[in-house]
C-alpha cells in the first residue's frame, strides 16, 4: 500500500525504484532482441530494426520468475461489455506509474521529473525516442495537443475536473522543448504525482496529434463533411469515436495509434460480437533485463460473455488464461479450487484494499422529493442498518469470510476508527423498529408496511449490476430483513451499461450496492468516494456531487439538477479542497481525519463486511504472474505487475 510522502521536493529521479523494479542493467549496454514475427517483418523490409524502434533509454523490466519466451494468446474476459477493464491489461502507460509493490511512484513515459518547493509546478522529461504503434515519434507536441486542443476545447471537455484543476483554475501546460513539459497550478497540488499514477487521470499520453488532428476542426476545415459522411452528427462525435476520448470509450475503436504494449485490431462491438482482439505493438518501448523487446505474448483475446455462469464454465473448462473478476465470488471458490487440475490453472491471491465489500447506498438526492426526504433521514438509515443480520450474510454469501463493518477505513489503516467502522452494526430488530418509529414512519398499512410522508407504502427498489452476483444475493437477503421491520424491498438486475447510466445520471433509482473506493493507504486520499460526495461514483448523492463540481464551473452542462448539500457536507468539501491544495502529508492526514469524522456523523450509507482477500485463476502455462497482488482500481491490477512480462512456458 502506498506509504510515499505526498509532497515531492526539488529534483526527483526515483533511482531506487528504477533499480528495484526496472532492472539494474543499463539500456546502453544491451543488445536488443525481438519477437520472431517482428524479425520476419524486419527481414522483409516492412519494419525498421528493433534498435530503431526503441527509445534511447527504454524502460527495463525485471521478470518475476525468469526471462520469458515469445508467442501465444492470452485468453481473458470482459463481462457485460465492461471495456474500462481493458485499462488493467493494456492501457496503463501514464507519465508515471505505481511500482509493482504499490509503495511508490516510478518513471514511465516520463523518465524523470522535477517539482518546485511549493508543489505548484511539475516538470516532466519525456523518454526520448518513444514511438506510437504506427511508428510516428511521440513528443511534447502530443502532450500539448491533449492540453490545447482537447482539454482546453470546451466542446471536447465541457467539464474540467481533477487532477487538472486546482484552486478553481485549470492547469497551464507549457512546452519547454521537444521532450520536456511543465504543468503549472494556481495553488499547491501536493497529490498531483499520485493522481498521475492513477489510471483515472485522463491520461495526456493517450492523444496522438498526427492521427487525431485529422478529425479536429482546428486542423481539418472539411471535418464536418467528414463527420456527416461517416454518419456522425458533428466533428466532436467523430473525434471521440476515432479515439479522441480517454475513458471507457477509448477501447471501443480501432485505428488510433497507442503507446500500449498491445493495440486493438477488433474492438468490442466490431466484427465478432463475442470477443475483442489486441495484438503486439511493434514499437513498444520496454525491454526485459536481457534486452528482449516486450511484450512476450503475441495477442490478447477478450471473451465477451453476458452471463456470469457462462464465464464460470469457461474458467472451469480451461478456456481462460488469467482473470480475477466477475466469476471469483466466495461461493464459487470451492468449485474453482477443486477444478484446478482438470482446468489446468492455479489460483493467486488478490489482497483487500476497499472500505467495504458491499456499500448499500440509498439515493439521498432522489428526484422524487418524498423518496429524498425518507432517504435523507439519518434515523431511517440507522434503523435499516440495525435490521441487517451481517453475520448471516457473511456465512451465506461470503462463506464465513469477513467481519461486520460499516463503510470505513480498513483496520490496518492509520485512519481507522472503531466508531466509524462499528456504529449501528448490531443486529437488533427491536432497536431497528425504535429508530424507524423515531424517524417518523410509525404508521403502517394493513400488510404491516410502513407509510411515508405521502401516506404510501415505503418501497425501496435496488438496481443491481447483474455482473455482481454477490450484490444480487445480498439484496435478496435485505428483502427479508427489512420486511421484518416494515419496509418493502424490490430488486431489479440489469446489464452493466444500463446500470452505469441509471446510477450516474441520478435517474429515479432508489438504491444500489457497490464497492471500490479507498480503504487503506494513500488510496483513501485519492478515492474517498464513500466518505464525501466528491465524484460521479457518489451514487448515494449525485446531485450533491454536481453541486460541488458547479461551484467552479457554474455553466457546466449536466443532466443532473444540482442540490445544495447540508452544512456538514459543505464543510467536507471545503476540507477536501484544502487537502488537495497542500503538499504537507501531516496536514493532509489531519484534514482527512476531520473529513472522516464528519462522514461518520452523516452516516451516508450502510456497510456489510470488511472486504475479504479475493482470488484469481492463471493458467499453469502462464508465468511471471505474481502469487499475490492488490485488488484495486487505483492500483489497476494486474497492470502494475507488468503483464508485458507474462509469457507461456
């Protein structure tokens, strides 16, 4: 877990990290080798020699087990078209990145950086000689294209957010020379380097100017005609469809050059609807300690099942080479474990990092004023919490793994507090009824269900991502628990894409269950989504989050009507703004402690259990895969463990 200081002073070259995790062999001493298929292209005159395709100082990666061999297809899966997870496999090439052990930040596209004393200016020296996957040079001009033509373009970026806004003003990016850029902020931005290692940073290294400029109105006077000829409403849609947006949609297209180890030749939704395919980038700019250009594996094939049971059968049948999502529930572990020999795989551990394994979120900014009044009633939420038999859920759903806990920092975190973690976790139906009565909902209908302020039965409909069967099971148990105290519960499962729209747009969803967020280490500071409504993952209070965003941009286009939050939530926003602005680790900790104290007072949502360690499967033929890795989106596993080094033996 990250233990690095949050302020970086003067010049930082991260020599130790480079020695530990990038190998100790100097690139200048190496004789480079390449994959046989690339060597054939060189021999045929269709590709430059490997020495000309690598940068002056390529990243040197240290294998976990041994120098690998070229070849093979990595078979994995994305359930329900959840393409954002491609970042975990082939999309993590930021300026800087996490070390494999998640203890610090290491150079990547940038080979070094410099930070001024005030943490307001960050200068990055780019690795000279990196090329895009089509062979075109990557330079500071590509960073400036992202900044001037994408980030500062109001049509492409109507909302400018973290980590690019500090003190209410957007970053200023300046080109120093062809391989040096400086990011300047209005106020100290002590968390910027860690944010740049985060896969969510909106990566400025993902915008090839030479390719994307042909779809941009500032470079192509005929772009509107081109857009209409290709069936788009305007050039903005065309630009985004061609790869000019960094996020979930980035992996929905082919043709855009990339810095990644593999590039898509068939994107999800193109051609065969049941799979997507990525192949080796011949210009990839990393090598192993023997000078072999990476990656070892020829291609990645993503299966695209729509059902968890289908995926489980693929895993058991040995049709998946490595994966730890969607199928890997506690309930499935016994059958997955017992099937190892037949399936030809072994298990690895994913260590817990999140504040809870099931955050139950009522939509406190519900468009319906009656629902909003009910869900914002703290005593109502407390009553529901006491009505949950967490021990039974842990036994039945988690096979006995876990400890009852609210959504709070994990016990191993230096921000852990007993009060926040354990309040209202006692299973007591009488106490639950007492709180629900005191909340003002003592009246019941003829069937024993409590009535809301409008005189109608209180019904909570959970909308659940069908790719998360654990949450479906929990919602069904909640139906019984809450019926005992007079609350009607309904469950509606749906495809991930529809679920995303429902919970992120503040549609009239009543409640959902989810996880992620920071539960320990520096992740609490980077992703405090459950401790205050600070980004669009605040499914419990999206309208409060939009209010926060619109303070700095009143004209921000949004489909969500902002709602001014209560005073204590406003105070949290002020504290988090202070936290983002300071580079002092001690002050950041003090501010986060105050934020957490308020969060405990507000009691935003209801937790079930500490997140147990998880598991994944990896083919016995696939090597250089660690036996354990953190399970997180901030550490977008397995990407920091360097899948470029995985190989089939």
